[in-house]
């Protein structure tokens, strides 16, 4: 993953593009459902551009990256209620150029602005550029992201001004699920752009791979433990406080909770990076089972992923495994945890 910061010229180009974008105030005639694409001339990936600000609250250009980003946008749009932290962290893959109050900027942002002697004042006036990746805290853009976001701002100016004169510009002449995409072509003068109607590539969710279980280990657990009339609730979810290691981008770890259903007693909790949580889940459950004198009669889970990971183990240990819509005791424990961490900053 390239985290090289933008050069002075790349920053200059990005700020200039953002200033020109804000001048036209295209959120006065575009809504966040007026989606169109800009193809990255380097990678070929399509970013789906969304102009925000029609409601008069948050003024920005969001660029949802590839099929994964588009899927995340559509998932969040389909939510009846305001998206949860889990939703935001699971689905957000985008770049954003927004216009904020001064208090939202960090010292790194002011450092760049000062270099160019730029002047901004008032609410929703200060340009802010951030990269969003699933499981990570919003972070500063890299050089590659800055170059691409600059192009997206420039092409949004072109598309939005044409859309102002022709409200059917983004209405597909083909079947559904086609988007107007600005496609680049290199020529002697640099890049030229044309319109194309393109159907997004299908989004493939990463599948859960269930590793073979050590049967000798399971047999040893069965010999040492008995079953009681107890019920456990198990789930994993994003911990509400980001963790920063050295100079790396801060991430939201997954926390796995094991809670006794009747008492609400927390049997075990385990914190891991999102990429490691799934691979370590079964091993952590077996460690808990080895340390317990008795095992539950039944385990309740909410997610399909949790069910898939536990089923090979529970079937061997003779534990009933059931999916439910709500894990009351576990969600109470989770709410208490969120209260405890509320207000803490990186």
C-alpha cells in the first residue's frame, strides 16, 4: 500500500481544483443520487462521483472507488435509519474533498495551506481532503489519491455544468445499472476525455474460509468438559476507538465478545486487526473452551460469518448453534463499551 504524501505541485493542483469546484456550487442543482463515473487513467478503476450539499449541510465531492466503493454507497443509500459505525466502517471506500469549518482541520492541513498562502474564512469554507478505507480511520490522501481526486474534481465541474443545462444527462439510454463515465485518453497535449455508458463490474464479497479443525484438540476438550444448561452469545464487531501504530494509518480493531445469555457476564473478549479477526476466531474459541470446566448447551449468533466459523466446532462438541436477530446481553455489553470509549480521541 503506497502512503507517499503528495508533492508541492500535486497539493497545489488539488487545492486549485477544489477552489474552482466550490465556486460553481453545483450542489444547488445536483443531489447525492446523481451519480457518474471518472475512470482513473493510471489504474483503469472507475470512481463513482457524488456531489453532496443539496440539503445545505455537508458540502463535498465523494468519489466511491470501484465496485466495492459503489456497493458501499448503494448499501448506505438503502438504509432506512442513519448508518451505524459498523455500516460506515464496513462499506466506506472512497476519497472525499469537503469544505469544513476551521475546527475540523488538523495541523498537517494548515501546514499545506500556509505554504500556498491560501485564505479561507467562515463556515464550510476550508478544503479538507481525506481517504476512507474499510476498517480504517479517515486519513490524509497519498500522492496517487491526490492526483486522481484532482481529476475527479475537474471532471465533476464539466459534468455538473452540462447537467445544469440538461437534466437528462445522467439518465441512461440503456437498461438499468449503467452509469455515465468520463473516460480518459492520452494524446499529444495530455489527457482528453469522452463520455461512455458503462455497467459496473460485479462486486464480489470476500468469502469466509473455514480452516480444518484439529480433531485431537476437540476430543481433548470433550473429555475435560461437561455440558450445562447455559447459553452463550457470541459476536464480533468494530471497536469504537481507533488504534494508531507508529506512523501508520489508524485502524478500528475488531473485538470478539463471548457473553453468558442469562447473566450478561462477559466470558471473554479479544481484540484483533480486522484482517486477523476471522483467521484467529476459531482458535480463540477453542482456547476459551479449553479453559472452561463446562460448555454451553446452546450458542446464539447473529452474523452468517460467525455461524460458518463456529458450526464445524459446535457440531463436534454437541453444542446447539442458532442464528438470531438480536443478542440482547451482548448488545448491552457493547453499548456499555461504547459509552466508556465515547469522547476519546486518537
